[in-house]
């Protein structure tokens, strides 16, 4: 079996300021195979976007980053500033959560799509770069691409702006494409269209993908494997089908219970499922299992650090409960 494209072991991220240090990520492991799509899922504050930003070297200056191993396609110590800068925009590209802030309002879409290619293709003519940008823009589903190349970001709808951002990421021909909440700001219809674009591109390109989302449904649509995060820790990981259909960690089960089935009959008398409590303050993490204060299955032993258990050859979870459910 070939070595993984991304191999992260024991990743820790701490922010230091005037108050107590905030431990955002704690001993996170992440592996992404070549051509594989991996999903990072969890509620807001789980640390999933911090993992993505660490991979592209976009954490704040007061972030302290450490890892036992951080490898990308043969490059070791990718969290070193120079290494991250070298990989960003060439071998690694990112689709940001808010397409409006990812685009410069002062320049046309065409100019921005041309400029994003210059680092990858420094000697190529503007005419050639423009033609390639036009083709990719059409490929991601932007109608009348030649005309739209001359438009500004504010002249596009939210869904079309997101397609432009996807095109920008694809034009650098990355080995790893990171999508950070790619459908959060979109309505349901546009979300479905963007998901179809990403699925089609997965089939056409050899790029690996890291998809960051709070939606299990989106992860199920796009990914092979899923990593479930809570309060900066990985609580469960494995093949999407196994984790979604046979979840072992109480948090994973609670997340799935909160998913809304768009095809189910609406019952106004039934309350929406929620997870009691809130994500802990990263500067005041509870001892032992971080999910224990919100867990309906907690025991006294949950005050200790939970063991890592195997529920299958590639399916693991961190919990005191036995893997018998």
C-alpha cells in the first residue's frame, strides 16, 4: 500500500494571549490517502477548521503548533513556515467558507483566475492562462463563462461565487484540495448544486480532498473516511459507511440524532434533537473525557483519559464504553 499523501500524528495547537492558554487541538491524528476524500465533522468549536488552517499555514501568529509527525507527499515538518508557504497555492489549495471574502472586489473574476495560476505556471502567457481559467470556470458550472470572466464578484450570486472559488482552487492543480464548510452560506438548492460540482470534480481529478463540515450528510455525500472531532480531540474515525451506520462514540450518535431528514414528514409537535450543554472552554478543558459533562452514558471512570478502542480494522473511537453496540 502506498504511503499516505498526508500523515499527521499527535497534532497540538495552543493559543497564548493575556489569559490562560487555549488548547485548541489535542493529539489529533489525520491520514489522507492519494485520491481519497476525508471528512472532518463536528459542531462549532470542535477544532476542525483549525486543522485545515494548520495544513495551509494560516494560523494566527500567537499559535503554538507541535506534532510528532507532519508529512505531506514526502515533505516532513510541513508546519514550518517556509514549507507551508511553498505548498500553499501549489500542492495544497483551499475553498474558503465565505466566497465573498475569498475574492477581491476590486478585480474582475478573470483577472483573479489568471493571477492564481502564475505561481504554478510562471512562464505561461496571459492568453493561455485566460483560456484555461475560462475552461475551468465553465467546468464548475458557471454559465456563459467567457462573458462572466469580465464581471466583478458582486455581480455573482452566492452559489456562483462559490463556484468561482472552487475554480480558483482547481486551477493550481493541487494534490490536496481543502474545502472548509463549502456550503454553509448557501440555501438548500444551491448547496445541492455545489455538492454535485464537487462530486463530479472528484471523479475527474486525482486530487485528494479534506472536507470540513458540521453536516454528516455532506460528509456522506463526498467522503470515503470521516474523522469526528469534539473540543479539539478526535473521538471517532473510520470509513464513512461504518461510522454513520454503526457509530460507537456517544458524541457521534448524538450528532447523527441531530441531523434533519429533509424527506421526512414534518411534525410541528416534535422537538428538534439537541445535545445538552456546550462545548467546553479550550482554556478550561475538563479532566478525562472532554465529552463526559454532556454525555448521557457517563460513568465515574470517565474522569480518566478514555482508551482508544478498535471497532473494526479501520474504525476506532475513544471511549470507556466497550465496542459492543
